[in-house]
């Protein structure tokens, strides 16, 4: 696998990933629309976030918040804004297992948010709990498949 962009609406895009470091840096900058900061929430995957920290009017990226919170096993007390690029450590390729996990969590968040169109969550804390539970369940299902393989 290479790298994955997660948009604020939860959409995911697998990115073309050049062989050279400069090319990879350029891809991240282009995808984020400017300067990027690295955020480390997992030893095998790095998040590259917009350098403004959301001060440019970027929409909150709930999906990335869920992913980072899941990896840390705690609700992160701040948000992520705009598109985020997920790579391996130090701009390496995102390994296949991590890519599958990232995509599974993103799909779980999209599914819950789709359900909210017809069924609103009871409150904000319940919404966060529901998103984190869906993410955890999606990874548990993946782990079960991996152990049987």
C-alpha cells in the first residue's frame, strides 16, 4: 500500500506514492493544500495534518479524530481539521495491514454517520461513544479474520 487521504466528509483516497522522499513530501503538501505537520498516534502509521491546525476555516475531520482516539484508546480532547494523509513512519509506505485497518475504521465511521441522517444520536458524548465503538468493532472483526487466515 502507499498512502491514504481522509477527507473531512470521511471519504478516502489511496494516493499515488512516489519512490523518492521529495516526491512524497510534495504529494502530502499538495493533498493538504499547504504546509503539513506530522502527528504520531500509532507507531506504524503517521498522520500528516494541515499546518494551520484548522485556523483556515477547514471543516473538522471527525473520522481522523475517531482513528487517532482509537489508536490511543482515549478520546483525544481536540479535533483534526481538513484532509489528512496517513503514511507509514517517516513518509514510508503504509503497510497493507495498517491500510486495511485505516480503511475499515473510515468505513465504520461513514456507516454510523449515514445512520444519523435518519436517527440522530442522543447527545454529543453518546455520538462520540457510538463512533468509537464502531471503530473498535471494525478492528476486532479484522483481527478475527487475520487470526483465522
